C-alpha cells in the first residue's frame, strides 16, 4: 500500500467505527491520485454517509466540500468533523427536503414504499447539507 500515504494518516479504529461499506478513505485516496484538486474548488459529496470522504477532501486538499446524506444527520457529522479536526464549516437544512421526499414517496417503487415509515420517524428532516472547508492543523 505504498501509494496510499494519505490513508495511512487516519486512525484505523476511528475509520472502522465509521465505515458504512468498503473503506471509502482508501478509495478516495486512490481516486484523488489521478484528479487535480485545488483549494479554490468545491466538491459535492452526495451520499457522504459518516462524512469520511468529506473529511479527507477537506483536510488533504483544502477544498470546500458539501456533504449531503439521507441517513446520517448533520448533527452526527458535525461531531465527527470536530473530532477529526475539521472546524471551519456550516450546517444548513435543505429547502427542497419536503418536495424531494414527496416526489420519492409518490413513486411507484417498492423501496420508496418501505421509506414511508422511516420519514415519519424524524419528521422528514433527512436531507441535511454541511459545507466544510478544510484547515490543515
């Protein structure tokens, strides 16, 4: 794993506790080896999950990252970002949440039908947006 020096900097225990699938940090490390990222750029991390890739992009490249997820709350990611030393960010609720969910739940789709109970559980406040700008410490 000689080419994954950035990944090696991250605490393996922290990462494994926050994985939602395969090691996203390892994958984003490889992807970014062939993509030029500069501090002036903005990156949309749609489906950011626990925010690991957003943290990586902000810390390693200093890009402004927009972290959006359906399942993980902005509050949970806020705490995780602070824990990982990313402290320049803002949290905002997305205005389109109600319409986006209405469109989804009206779809004739078995997965959408399963989500009806889930949306009721948190008053439909699932789509959250976090804008983070990385600062290297």
